[in-house]
C-alpha cells in the first residue's frame, strides 16, 4: 500500500524561556506543516522510577500539556505525542528500570495512564542510550530495552484507541551493537526517528558540517569516515530486483541487489535498513540549528580547519544571542549573520551542507537548499519521511527575510505528492532476520577432511581506534535533541582530558583525548552519534574542590546534580565525581527542575545566595 510521508516535529518545551522575540510557545507551532508533533521531554525519577514532569511549572501550572494537546482542535489530523528522556536525563535510571520486570510493568502502566490522562496519541522513547557504558548503561540493556518495547507494544495494542509507539535512535554502528536489537525493534515500533545530526562538532577537534549527506573522500577519515546521513557515497541500494543506482560521485551502474547484498560497512540511515528495519518506518532527522567553532586561525577556514580546542569554549563558537550556548546556533541566528554580508558562505558539494565563517567564527548548518536535497534523498530512497530537531529553531518570525518557518516549508514542498511504499505486514514478519555478524565469513577453498591439526577461524575485524592520540566521542541535535533554560553541563579541562557537553535531539557531547600511544596502526571505528535533544549548556565550569558532603552526595546511586550555596552554581555528578558548573548570565540553578532558570529578583524564597547574580543586574 501507499501512504503519505511523515513530517515529525520535536518541540523543546524550554524554548519559551528564551528572550523575546525568540521565546517560542505552543501557540507558535504551525501544526498544519507537521504530521506529528512531539512534546520534549518528560523524565524518569532516579529513585522511585516513576514518570515525572521535568518542568511541572510549565507542563502543569502553565497548562503546557493541556495547550499542547489542544492543538488537535485547530489541527484535527495532527498526531500529538510526548517524549521521555533526552540527553540531560542520563541513562542510569533507565538501565535500572528495564533490568527489573516489576519496574518495567509499573513503567508500562504509568505510560498508559499518562497517555490517557492527557489524551496524547503516542509515546516516544528517547533513552540515550541503551547499553552505553559512558551513559551509565549496562551490557544487559540491549535485551532489556527490547523487552520493554515488547511490553509497551502489547499493552498499546490492547487499548481501545490506536496509540503510537516510536523511538529516537542514533545511527553510529557501535551504538546499535551496544543497545539496539534492530530487526525486532523494526517490527514493534510504529516509527523510528533517526538522529542523523550532530555527527560532527567541536569535540572532533576541527570545523565541519554536522549532518553531511554522503561520505567525502579526503575529508572523512578514521572514526568519521563512515558516519554520515546516508551510509556512504556508493552504497544506497533498494530492496527490489533490478534498479539503476544513482551514485553521487561516479556514474550510473546497473545492479542486481537485495537486502542481503548490503554489507555492514558504514553508519547512517541505511545501517538501520540493512540490519532489518523496514524503510517506511525510518524517518530521517534534519537539524534546524548549526554547530559552531572558534578557528585556530581566521585564515584557515575550510572544511576540517583546526579549532581552538583548549579555549574556554573547548573549540565551540561564541554563544548565540538567544540560544546562549557555545558551539550552537539556531537557524534564525545563523541566517541573520549570513545575510549581513559580513560572513562568507560556502557549500560542501559532496556532504550537501552549507557552512559560513567570519573572523575566527565558523558554522556548519542546514539551509533551504540543503534541506531540499535531503528531502529529495528521502523520496528517491523510499524512506518514511523527515524528522526535525527542533521546530522552535526555525525562522518562525521571518527575520531571515523570507517566509516564516522557511525550513519546514521546504520540507513540506519537497515531500508534496510523495507516496511511501508500505509492504504487506505479513512480509514484514516473515522476512528472515539479517545475520548479526559484523565481519566477513571466512571462505574455505579446500574440500579435504580436517586433520588433527585444527585450522584457525577468522577473527572479527577490529572496531576501535587506537592511534597515538585517541579520541572518543560521547553523544543529541533531536535530537539536542540545547536551550538556555535547561542546561546540561559544560566543559571540564583537566591536564590530560577535555570534556565538552553540548546539547541537542539536540545534544550533549563529550570528547576525551588521551595522550597515551597504544598502537601505530589505528583501525577505523564509529564514534558515538551525538544528538541534539538536550538543553543549551552553561558557559563555564570550575576545578574548585567540592566539600566532602558534596562528594558523598554525588557518590550516591542515581544522583546527577547537587546544588551549590551560590545560586549561580551547581555540581554535576560525573560517574560519582562532583564537577562544579556555572549557569549562564541572568539564570540560576533550580533544584526542582534540575536546570538553570531565569532569575526572578522579586522571588524571596530562593534557598541559596543570590548576591552574585544580583550584582549582574
């Protein structure tokens, strides 16, 4: 059968706290331009494992949930959903919850209750990420997460109304190996939202676009060689028999292929497909924001230009006026600069993304042209549609000089008339599961009987990079999926390690560089896929030694943040170690929502010292 493509729009609820005129509220959502709109986020309590409001003031007191679901009156065809998770939530409580059948059952019960209480059409899982040791996950998460999805699916199907079950997921191969049973999830989920953004950032040590469509020979190497939106520049094969394959770099080739003819060589959207997820359920993510950098030299401004990785922003660009996060700019902040005539704009001809620079500032982003190219790709490859992080980062006021919601308009215009092929459901469940081996099988050329001397079987190829200076990237874009009122944490720079957390979804990211040489011949691996599904980060951190009581509190299981006596500051508990953080200007740490909130000088019941922020006013 044929169906219309999806346009999935994530809404970051903290966008309302940005300064005017860029404060974005529910009434600003153009519901006629989205098929699905997703409220981001709710959370999971790290002690009781109950669903919780991350911002009850907005969600409940300001009727955020009620007004969000109320969009259905104006847009009756719009599917209205809620997402749980995001980068700032961490992963420990999710890992602990899925490991316990009783906790899973309670979670499923609560999800049904919340959806019915607030009249949502569906639930989006944005746990970042199952099985990720760098996110306080465990080895058993992969199977346990699958069990959770099975149990959710079973209960959803018992309801009197159709409830949608979706998930926002990474596209880096190693993340899938750690936490996702792709084939089974492809059968159980209604949609799979691919966080195909934040694939580069200041954590890489060089300037680059962060959502390149294709692999770029001579630019993408080592860990980043195969991490792009598609898969590679030459593997993009349909499931049916004989087809012409349009190659981005070379010419047409006549190919006979099927799903089994793929190899697991790359990351990207097609990795989910080759591992067994139906194409019509795969929704390609696009960012409505850019990743920014501070160049090492303003005279060296091409792709992969070196950046000032060890400066105050860890190589990220200067914060935007409204989003207030280093390394991150909304599209409406970027277009004003590129239209001013001060910035030089160029285009990555193979990655199909624009970038711009001025003085020592550099940004890689998406514009109307590049978004259009990605929508053409979705149509030509038969994917289910497009997903954005986030709708509140588009030019919703028209400051770019064109129509309001320029990027979202392009998505709708390009996908108009496109019909997604949906296979017969019986074929989806009877198709053989692709093999789970990630390396080529050894080929035997001998028919002789084995002797007492045993032949060695071929070992799997190595998937880790260990050059003289190794870099690991911990990752969301969407995913994010960066907002001034909901900061995660920022940068920590000890003598040998740099850690930068930058949101999205769209995403917070962490990069670590070790100066220990372990081998002279690095072998390629896939870095963590970052996503932009979390709030903007504060600008500073400190190495000030915390009091013993803080250290003890951070060491307690499930504790992510501890307040500081100074309202401007708080401790982020990184693997049980407190790291002092400072909120952005004119904001203070809120112990109830676990994020930096705008300071209200008229409020008298702050249980901390406000003198430092009073001095700023």
